[in-house]
C-alpha cells in the first residue's frame, strides 16, 4: 500500500457514491476534464466490473475508506446519495445514513481545504446535512446507462418493460414525475462544482409529465398497456432552494440500450469458482481460529499497556503497545483472508473492523507517548537554564498532534459506522466527548506552531499574570490582590517578578473614573488595577489591566493570563505537596488558601514586601514541582489544564493575532460568546447567564454555594426567560462581617430584551428590586445589590423577554448558551424549555439537569 496517493498535478477529486446512472456519468465527465478521481464505494467490485467501459480510466483510482487521509492533495469532494437508494427507505433512515456518512467523511478530510458538493435526492422530508460544508444539489429521478431496473417504481418498471417489449402497467394513482437524463445532470453538476455563481442549495428537475406521457416519450412502438393498474412504491418530490429546470427529457435511447444489454447471458467459469471456493474453504479450516485468538491477545496487551502507564512504567507500556499492534495486524490479515469466502465478509465485518481499529489505536497511543515525552522535555527546557531551538520542539509536537487528529478521525469513523461495535465501546469511553476534544486539536496545533514567537525565540516577551482570588469573587474570576510579570527569552523563563497590587496602585497619578457600581457599592472614588476586571469579558478586562499597568508602573506586556485558586489547587493535587524552603512550610491543596492568607495578612503594613516575597517563593516551589512531574502524569496534566481552561480558572489574552484567534475559537480567552454568525438563516442564538461581584471586601465566597435554574418559554411570538440564582451562605454566625456576602449580581441577555423587576426571595421575605440596566456592546445587563447573611439562603429571580425572530416562528433551531462565570466552582444547572411546538424529540417541553463546569450549549429543533 503506498504511503500517499498523488494526483500528479491534475485537479484531484474524491468521489463517494454507489454505482448508478448519475455516478457513472459524473465520474466519466470528471475524467474527460483531465481530473484525477479517487473513488470510494461500499461495493467496489461493481465499479471494478464497469471501469473498463469508462474512458480515460487511467486517472481513476478505487480506494478504501481507510486510504482517504492518504490522498496527497484534494481539491474537490463529491458525495452522492442516489435517488434509487433513498426511495427504498424511510426518510428518517435516509437522513440518518446521510449524516452518519458525511460525519465520517468530514472527520477524514477535516484538515483539508477542499471544495465540497453534496448530491441528494429531492424527496420530501430530506433534511439539510449536519456535517461537511459545501453546496447541496438535490435531484429528481434520473435515467441513463447503469440505471437500477427495479419494478417497484413506475419510472424504472416502465423503461424495463418498453425495452423488453412487455406490458406496461400504469400507476393506480395519478402522479407526475420529473426525470432527468444522467448525462445532462452531470454536466450541470460539474458546472456548479467548478463555478462560483450558483447558490448554496438548488434542485435539478426535468419537465413535469404524467405516466402516460412518459410512456409515449420512451416507446419505440406503441407498447401494450394493461388495463389493470399497479401499485408502485410512492415518494413525494420536493424543491429545495433554487429550482433549475433541465428541460425536456433526453437519453431514452441510451437507457433502453443499456437495459437490453443487461438481458444478454453473461458467461461464467463455474469450474474456476468451485476450485477457488475449495481453496478458500481449506484455508478457512486452517486459519479459522487464528484471527480471533490474535485479536483477543492484542486486546490483552493493550489493556496491560494502560495499566503499566498508570503505574509510571512508560517505557514498558510503549513496548507492550508495540506487541499489541503486531497481534492486531496479524488478526486483521487473518480476517482479510477469511473475508474472501463468499458472504463471510458480512459475518466477519465487526471483528475485522475491531482488529483494524485496535491496530491503529495502538499506533496512535505509541505516538501519544512520544508526544507526552516531547512535551515534558519542552517543559523542562522552558524552566531550565540551557539554550535550545524552540522551533524544533514546536514543529515536532505540532506534527504529532496533526497525526493524532487524522488517525483519531479514522478510528472514530470506523467505530461510528458499526452500531454494534459503537454500543459495545460506549461503556469503555465516551465517543462524543472524544470527538469534542478531537475538534480542539487543530487550533491547539496552530498555537504550538507559534511557540517560538510566544516564548521569545527571537525577541524577549513579557506577560502579565493576574492572581485572582476567587474567595472574593469578581467578574473575571476573583479580586486581583497581586500579579506577576513573567519574562521569557529564547524559549526559557528568564524572570518572574511578583507584585502586591497595592504597591502598583499607589503609583497611579491622576483620577480614573470607576464604573458606577464600583463607586456606589465598593465606595471607591477612583479606579485602580485591583478593580480593573469589572467587565466579565476577560479580553476586555485584560486590555484594561494592561492600561493600568502602563500608567502605574510604566510596564508594557505582550499578553495577559488570569488564574485563580482552583487552578493552583488542581496543580498541587497532581504535582504533590510543595516545600516552601524559605518559610519552612509544606503547602498542599487542602491548606493552600489558609497558609497563603496567614502569611500575607499577618503583621502586614503599608509598604511591606511580605506578600510579594511569599507569593514569589510559592510560585518558584510550584514551578519546581512541575519540572519534577513524571512523564506518566503528562496525560493527567494535560487533562487538568484543559478542564481549567474550559472552566475559566485559566484565561488567556495574547497580542499575537494568530494565537489569540485560536484561543478565541477554543473559548479560552474568557470572551463572551459571539452571538452573531453562530447560526444559519433559520436559527436564533440566545446567550444568557449571571455575573457575581463580591463587594463586601472579604473572603465570604469561601462559604457560598449556588445553583442556577433557567426557564425558557415561547408564548405569543415572544421568547420569555426566567433565571433563578439560588445562593446559600454557610458561614458561621460568629464570623460577623467576614461572613456576610455583599454581592452585586448582573444578569445578561440580548440587546432587545425587555427586563422585568428583579425578585429577591429569602426564607422570611420577598423583595422586588429595580435593576440597573445598561447596554454593553452586543448585550444588555441588569444588576442588583443584595446582602446574604451567615446561615441564610436566597433566590434572585431575573426575567426578560424578546420577540421570536420571524425566520424561526414556524420551524427552525433555537440555540442557547448559558455562560459559566470565571472563578466559580462547578454547580448545579437546571434548564426547562417549554412550548417549542413539536420538536424533533416529539416533545413540546423538556427538562435538563447538569453541572455548569463550562459554558452550556443546548439546541432545540422543531
């Protein structure tokens, strides 16, 4: 098998479809236009039999599904789900098969920028594909050579009867058909593929004619019409997008000639087939059990490698994987041989797929180990003193990630194509979660490619790290009590300087007017760096923090990183307790907050450097622990980092545009979800959530727990929302002021939202509050100030409504995003949606319970 498939400079086309009159014509026309055509079909043997009749077939290459990622360059992709195949099935099954097949294709070509064309039958109920972007062409019935002569459908039965000069039965009910000659259709399809002037969706149809008129068109001499009418399979044509008429019907003669030729006897060598069967049968007797035994052995070694890796024996795990791969390969070869037995390929389909999946999984895991080792080495280099070439490591790691992306796409595609196998493996791992994480690999790879610039390979870089104490919750995660200036040069950490925020704020000259809420509830007449994160959008607040940094201590930086205590605690849980030598202290995840507060607050006085000194020592101890992390823990380290990025315990804003664009696409920049452009024409996106700001100048969030209830209801052309924030203060009463939660809470919705009064419900009372409204960029915010005493619970109820867009009033998609505030731990989320007419789940209402660990996105179709 070649390493890659080359088009040798010709336009390269991947065609996916079964043989019929239309696919034959499209492939023939592509070859005549000097294209290199890579063809994948579930029934390759049929294509092999007709390939001799295809002109210029030297540029036609039949490939396996697993070989698609090996195509060197891909300019165009054409996917065909033909009319005959669709008319035999329930429309729901057709839509399901189309989406499943397109998902597999999109996974295999995800890293390729090709122009895609999806050809689908123009049957009522066919839905817009969810995967593989590109133009969509819907077609009515087609006729031509290689047509499927099925007597269940009038158009095919009539052609066959006329060709064979037999009786023709008219349908029992009056219908109209719109047949198109496959050659004419393929010419138009290629015009659409190679041109820019066509719409995204269109339907190709022939002239509308009755069954009797159709018979008149296709007859050579008047056929005998049977007075008895016949019941044929029914289907209802649909016109989707722009309708393009193909004019009067052509190609009748070519179709009849093909059907007549099909009736000629086909010679066969029975003796050869019997001899071949005998040889294969003998081979089955010898090898029948070997592939299964090899498969079981491979599974055992694969499981052993996982156990070895978890125990820190990385090299042993890698070698065990190599053995697993050998046995999986042996199994795959064995099943391939057994599959040559007639009809055995169907029986062996699942174990054969399992062996191929296992072989590729073992190879993928081996590359994963290599990636883990390279990442660990890069970390050590970053914290070390030796100079090195950052580009070598970034290119290597990026290349490994790209390989993992492509191979995992194949593996997931194979699993999803086998329902029984998919169901069996569901208990082992969540394929949807794997697919979600896999979708992040391309932007991560592109960020890794930019590491030389980010780590100061050519010019020194400096970054601002905000330490946000989420025990005193603020909009982007917590109160900025201190910060660090981190300098990198030549790929290494060259300096880290920790500041007490009051030391910097004391140097601000002049007056900066703060937001009204800061002035009113915090009692601050001036605005400083410590309160710069009032906007919950980290990309906005980080730019403001940079401005204050410049004005206060005359420092400019290349980006901002925000971290909170949850991230630091999770790191310590992985690296183990830290010894802060200068202070003769051992810090672990349990005592981190307590020890830090004690060390920075006891005997503190204005001008003291105690706080910055302790945090510097703590930071260096943590970095030393990270350097000592074993290679076997790198996977856990990566998983922990991902969870903290998605939970907004880490937020990053970088000046380097390419990197920041990728961070935004991943949602790691702490920005608000972009509502515009996230939906199609028949879709509406609704972004909502709450933002808390502790304005009590205490650490009361240590005692606060919360839950969020979201109710969405459509009524009289309006979308009505109710958001209930349930707060509970578990502080002990003797704590007094230290335990009182004084909080300014904002809810946000779309600009056009009309908010009602805010309710604050406590055990003994209920208040109606007038919210403070303001428009902030593309959203509307409403804020209220409330107090929750120790051992008290309360519910804040925000309600608002806005018009339901006309474009989705009858049918469409409603997508809503519940944004998780940075700095909050995971907490319960309940969503109830009602009156969404008849959704695709056949329910007008539904309820969803989850934990808000990251932004929650839900979609309702009806």
